[in-house]
C-alpha cells in the first residue's frame, strides 16, 4: 500500500486549525517539531485535565484527503490543516490500517499508528453539522469515526508535500483501530 503526502501542518498554539507549511519535522518519540501537541505525555487539554502523566499516543494526526472530497460532496468545504491534522495523505486507506502499522513518510520519518481520532464538538464550531459527517452510526449501529488517525513518531525526519507514503503492516493477527 502506498500513496503520497498532500499537505503538512503544524501550530505552536492551541487552535482547532493548523496552518499548512512547506515542511514539518518529526521528532522521534515527541511528534511534530514546534507543534503544541508534541511531547512524551498527553498534550490535548482534556486529557491533561484527566491525567497529565499518560503517554502521548496522539503525537501526529493524519487525515486522508479523500475525506475532504467526501465532505465537499455533502456541502462542506474543508482544506488541509483545517481539521487540526499534521499530515494530509492521499492513496492510503488510513482508517483501514491496524494498530501498529508503520507509515513511512518521505525518506526518513516513520509514524506508528496508535488509533483513531475521537473528534469533538469543536468540529461543529468550525463548520456547523460537520461532526455528523465524521462520526456516525453504520447500518448495524456501530460507531464510525472518519476524522483521521493518530500515531507516535518512531523515526524522525522532514516531511513535505509530495513525499511518498508507504505502509508496513505489523505481524498478524491485526487489531482494528479504536479511539485514542
């Protein structure tokens, strides 16, 4: 499985959106250099309030550009970085990856997939009604989360738009993604 990086984003301040950049640098065990969510322990405000010592399994947020196409068809214009992701990809079924899959981004960087993003009500503050587009129930009543995946940096390096994305799957049996 392979694809490409469409855009990269980071923000040194807490904000729902992240400006796109020409390049970001992933730091092993930390996340995106200069990003407010980088660190060994949790950095999301709600998680810090619960327990600031919990390991940060959300160092890097990735979204597939195909989601933006789906949202546009439903009447929602969303661009890379606007949902707070660090890396926007194309051509890789991010939501179908198992826990532990390795995403090789460019020549050096490697992100280990930890789980699904659990989107919150801030998405509706950004675009009213958007939360229902990215979290809903399937025909069997199961919860479907489509707002991207989270991971930790296993190898650092620069990541730029146009870089290749390749996937290495872990040995089986594979565990499906759950929210982190």
